[in-house]
C-alpha cells in the first residue's frame, strides 16, 4: 500500500516551524475546541484531555458547559483533521457498541474503505467488528436507530468515496461535566488495490464526575 499520511506524535503538537499537519475544528464559543492537547514525551504520543473552563487544582478534567442557547452545538467537543476538502453530502454519526474495553488498554483501530464496492468496515486489533455495504446511506433504523447520535441535512444517496477526512475527536452526546482522555501513538492513512485504510492506535480513559 502507498502511505499517504502518517504521524507518530513524537514532535510537539504545534512545534515552531513545523508544517501544519492537522486542522482543529473549533466550537463556536471555544476557538480551539473543548480540549487540552499535548505530547508529554512519555512514549505514548498525543494526549488530549477534555475541559478548559472550571478546572482547578485537584479537579478532574471536565467538558466545559455550553453557554445558554448553544447546547445543541456541543456534540463534537474537540476534533482535529488532516487536511481534506469538505462535501455537500449530508452527514450522520452513530455510536454502535462493537467490543468491551477497559481504561488504559491500547487498541489498533482501523477503518477500511472499498470505494468501488461501496463498502466500509471497522477493525479492532485486526478483527472486523462492524461493516456497511452501502456507504452514504444511514443504517437500518430497526437495528441501529437507537444508536443514531447526530444527523445533518443533505442528500442521502449511495456514494463511492474517493477520499477520507481523517481525524481524531472527543464527542459527548450530552455534557454533564464528565471528562475523558484520548491518547494516540500513531495515525496513518494508506491506499492501494482499490482500498483506503485509516488507522490509529489509541487509548481512552474516562474521568467522569
């Protein structure tokens, strides 16, 4: 496969003079999103902790509460994307449970897309845990309707994607002040033989209040 993008997060997230490789997606009231980003240098790469406001000495990181009237915009709390253009197609997000996990456990997570077949599959530690064969369409409401978290207007047609918007993010369906930590050792995007694969080795640890 041809390697299109890779980052092992060994350099500082915003090292002076380093070419920008990621673009933060801001919240309307937080220009850099609801997360504190760093590369601690402990061999575990990128570390993102939730919360900017209301975090004092001895307090656990927590999502900042959305200002009045902005509650509906608080779903995506922090996100960074490798440089890719947008599209007019409607978007939707599901939270489908695929496997049990524990805090501090590391996993190799990957998404593999076959554009010509209209198929995408999700792999956890090399094993397929979920797949769709009609990319661009929402999942069957009878089976997965309860897992639909977010939907935006736009066409709902089958698509053969010719690119991926590769990113990392923290999401909260409802923010009650809970926090979470995301760590990533490596992120990579590869293409070959009609397949595009995005992979990241990550660990997440909840710090709910």
